[in-house]
């Protein structure tokens, strides 16, 4: 049996039979780089993993560059055994998440862990204990995870779907992590799904009739996002998103700084034909975003822009022929929720994007998600267009009392 103690410098596992596990807090630029590189090393062991661009991964954990840190407290930890890094984890507190009503999943006393990687179950337990100890020391009474770092970035642990590569901005984790987290006393708080669909052919006749009816309605206009007005278009989209998702489980509003940051980061992935805003009587009321799957070229260059990877990426970004397409976000203003108009607008946007993806870019596969397991409206839309669940993520919870 392993004994544990939490000290100011971290958690130490003491055993007569195994090397000591020491959990070290990360506190500087060099440590953050080591934290990212350790995660990359773990990812390289996984079938179907896609290496990401290292500098962008480091930026996400840099408090001077990621605006998430303006409303969050974050502590990164690295586990070492005989001086060798064997795991990592983050512990963080989002002030905006603390302010949302508890019935929406977060709320007062809720902290998070994320960026979870471990060489074995003993290391996993020591890392979770360290994160829990830090959160408890900051006054938290409950922990959710993995969430890395924001719920808008990579929420949840992949528990089904390791047999194929993830699309852009989707996590990819070994199946055995789930057992280690559950053995540490965690239970499922929420399950998130992604849906795979064939976009090489029209949607079922029911969907076509709904779309055709909407196209005859003079009040409705489904238009492309205008990239030349990108800043104002982003403001429209994020305004709808913050309203549409405001009652959803796990919702945390975007700040103006995060809106600007996300807009700048995502702009290269935006093709006007693949992103739609729906207007009713001239007023924007809904949107749907679609990103070509940048993971495909990243896999070819092994996540390395230099010396020649940047050429591959530039060519792909000019015209991502045959790319898989991911719909990461859509929203309809809350005042239209549970109305026939809301679902009609959704079908009109997704059909417009399906058509453009297939006829212009030659794409045959799409993915929608993630979608909350109990989001009945989106699940119904996914079922109606005959998409199938292909990946399942879980956010776990545990009381710190």
C-alpha cells in the first residue's frame, strides 16, 4: 500500500517496493515547455494520434498569451519517478465558472483538472491527489475533469473512438485512463458525443422538404459569413452563442478578449462557403461554423512547420481539397428554442454547408460535435440527418469534502 502526503512542493508517494513518485509544480516558462513536451511524448504512443504544433500548445498554457488566464487560476504539475517525468496534470479554477448557477454543472466551489497523462495507475492517483489538494487549498469543494483548460477547448476524456484519428481540436486519450480516474473515486458527470456523417449524398427527403420550405420563406435568409467583415461577424456569432448556450450544462461565457483571441486563431480555417449565419427579417438569429480538418495535413508533417512543413500547411489552407469537415459550434437565439423555426434554420444551414463541402471541396465525411448527451434538440437533428455516434467523451466529478 502506498502512503501519500501533501506538502507545499507537491505530493510524494512513499513505498518500499517502488521508486518514489514526486509531484512538482510548474512555475516558469521552461516548466511549461516541459509540461507540453511531456504531453506530446504520451500522445506519440497512441495509435491514430495527430501531433499538434508545439508553439500553439505552449501558448495555451502561457498566462501572458491565453486570455483564459485573465479569469482563471491555474497550477500545472509534473510527476517524476527517479528524476524521470512520468505524468502531468493541471488544476484550475475559472472565476466565470464559479459564477454560473450550480444547476448548469459548475457553480460555487467547483474546480477542474485537465491535461491528464500518467504512465501507470499509481502515478495517476498521485497526480489526481495533487490536483485535488491544490483545489481544496484554494477553497474548492468539488472537482470536474478532465477539462483542458477551458470547456471551449478540450473538454472530457475520450472513452470510445480510439480506433480512428480525431478531427481538429478534439482530444485523443488511451482507453485505460477512464478506469484509473474511476478507481480514484470519480463518477460520470456528463457524456459528450461526436457524430459522423456521410456528406457525399443529400440528406433524407424529410430534411429536404424542410429546407425547401424555408427557402420559400421570404423572412428567412441563410447567408455565408463575410470574411472581409470578420471582426463584426465574429461579434455576431459570439453574441448568438452566448445567448443560445446560456442555459446549457457547462456554459461559461466568452469574454471580449477571448472573442478576439479565438477570432484571430480561427480565421485561417474560415472558408465563407462553410460557415453560415441565418437571419429572420434581417436580424441574425442563428449560426453554424464548419472547419476543414486541419489534423490531416498536421499528421503528414508530424506537427512540425519547419523546415518544410509550413509549405504543406499553406497549400492546404488555400484549398483543403477532400478534407473532412467538422461542425464544432452552432446556436440559435434562446427566444427561438423549442420552435419549428429553430430546427428549420439548423437544417437549412447544415444542408448549405453539406452541399458546398461536397461540390466545391470534394469532401465526403463530416463530423458534428461535441454534443451533450441530453441536448435533445441537437441529438434529434443528428439522428434526422442519419449521422452516427463515433466518439464519446466523459467529464468526471468528485467531491472534495
